[in-house]
């Protein structure tokens, strides 16, 4: 029985990984006992940082084992050891309910719009032969959309499009016709044996585009109140509306946006950090054939569905731009409209739309448990107190650096929440110093946090999506590909804040 439990534990994850997680779970209580005897005041603080590092490890190994299970075991242990409480976890989930609703309903709504999205992006893919120009367009399009919609929604669209591209290619070289491109492929062993070299090139091509797009969501997301969840929080504390927020941020965010787009061109042109993969000619022919097939075989029903999706897309853009409701509720409206008018009324067909988002939503809830440990054990407090003790002139740049580092290792929404709350308590709202610190906090939590997938929810969503294993997009590969952006944009952000604010 014991040996069978060992086999079942964490499924088909490597043996060394299972042993490591068990080691964490066994080590933490022992360390807490030792720390309680030797340094009781610092016990929770020290173990809290160790637990955070262990959780980041589970994220880094996401392709070995989905982080929900090992991360969830660490979160449960944290509760048992008293590092946080269920009340704090529930509070964190309540504070982030908008993000959770967005994930559940917006991603599901986008799922029913995939035909339109695939049609648009296929035309873009075939119409532009220059990979550098295509990458630039993906990056700037994601930036503009994120500024008026939100980064998670745009990332969901990118994931849906890339999975659609992959399935079209998979259907063709697996001997199926284009009618099968929506089949949900889980096992790609067959495709690897057919044309491994060509497949790897194609995977690299898709990786490049989705990473440029993901960085674009950060470039645009930092500019407006709706781009990222913490932006709205910061704007609320500062009393800024949409335009005031944009104008206040523009002296910092516009140089960052310009530099980010320039970086996109450079990394593609010179094939830096794994970028520069070209679309194989054979694959281009597959998509040309697919485009012709769709054009020649499109039915009145197909045209009607595309029209419905187009109308609902316009509704989605306007609803998000004018903030008529919480983003998740708009997503629910999109899902209802699309399924109602496209005649999708069977429960099992509706269920397919939730397969992508619900595991990540559960993982996010686990992440909030780790964030609760950070809050209860005051892991970031020494940094906050140190920065606020410095002269006012250097506080914005120090806040930017501190926010950037802490956002990269934890979560930018949480860091922004903690910092803007502390600043609002100690500095009068509306003063020049408060405004400068609010700008530094916003930029610091949005830009340097692209360094790691756990820094931004959109990046974490991409890492744990169905797309990541299909294109071999691991945690470390994401960090490596984001590195040029991280270094250049973080430096530009620091220089801008130090010289302008």
C-alpha cells in the first residue's frame, strides 16, 4: 500500500521532483521548531521567505508538474504551521475577486470567439512575410489592446490564437483534413515522429510571437487604469480618473513603450535570447492551404457565426473601454451572447470553455495563500520602512527598485497594494511627493516584474496554459526570453523616474 501511495503521489512527475517536495514538507516544521527555540521573533519571517522560495520552485518546474498540487500542499502546511490564517487567505481572495471572475468568465467568453480570432490572425500571419515586422505588430497590438482592455484578456486571446495555429498544423501533418483543426490534441508524440525538425522551428516561431505579445501586454498595461488590476487601485488612492492616470504616467511610460518596441525589433533582427525563429516554408504552405480551404468551403452558417462574433467583439471592446461593469461580468455577458446566438446550449459544450481557466484560477487561489504568508509575516516591511526613511528626493527611484524586485519574486498586485497603502498612510494624498511615489509604485510593479512568470498574472497564466507544453515554453525559457526586455526596460524606467520625478 505504501509503495502504491508513493507511485500515485504527484502522478507522473519525476522521482527527484517528488522527493524534493516531500523534503520541503518534512523540512519546514522541523526548521520552525528550531527557529522557535533559537530566534522566536524571527521564526515566521525566516520560514516565510523559505516557503516563498519553495513555491517559486514549483512554478519554475511547471512543465514537470502543474504547480497547483505541490504549491497547494505548501499552502496547506503554511496554514497548519500558523504562518497565516484561513481568514487572511479568504480576505486576499475577496480583494482579488475581480481577477478571479475575469479568469473564469472572460477566458470562457474568448473561447467562443476563437473562429473570428483565428481568421484575423491567420490573415495577418500570411499577409506579412517579415518576421521582424510581424513580431513588432504582435507586440504593439498587445500593448494597445492591454491599455484599453486588460493584460489577462489579451493574453487569453494570444493563447487561443497560438493553440489554433498549432492545431491546424497538427491536423494536416497527422493526416487529417482541415475540418479537424479544432480537435483538442493532448498527445503530440505522433507529430514529433513525423517531422521533428520542422515542428521545432514552428514551435520556436510561436514562442517568439506569444512572448512578444506577452511583453506587449505589460508595455500597454502600465499606461492606463484598466491595464492591470493594481493600476485601478493606485488610481483610486490618488483620485485619478482614466485620463489623469494616463497623463501622470506618460512621462515615464511613453519612453518605456518606445524602448520596448525598439527592443522587440532588435531581439528579432539579431536573434537574441532565443528569438528570431522563422516560419518554415512548408508550414506557411499549410496555412495558405488552410486559408484557401476556409474560403472555398465556408458556409452560410460559418459566415453568420463570424458576423455574430464580430458584433460581440465590438460590444466587448466598447464595454471594456467604458468600464460598464467588472471585467469578469463583461466576460460572462460575452459568453451568454455568443452561446445564445450561435446555438450552443448543451452543458458539455459549455464546459469545454472552462477547461483552460479553472485550473489556473485554483492555482491563483493557492498563490493568494502564499501572499497571505507574506502579509502576516511582514516579509516586505523592512524594505518599506527603509525606503520611507530616506530623503524625499531619492524615494521614488528607491520605491521603483524595491517594487520591481519584490514584484518579480512574488506578485505585482500584492506588492502595489501593500506599498500604496503604506504611502497613503504616511504622506498626504494629492501632494507632489505622493503623486511621484504612486507613479514609481505603478511603474515598478508593472515593468521589472516581467522578469519572472510569477511577477504578473498574465505571464503566469501563459506559463500554466495548454499552450506552454505544446511549444516547450518553460519557466526558465520565459525568464531567458524576457531577459533583454527586463534589463533594458528596467534601466529606462529607473533613469526616467530618477530624472523626471
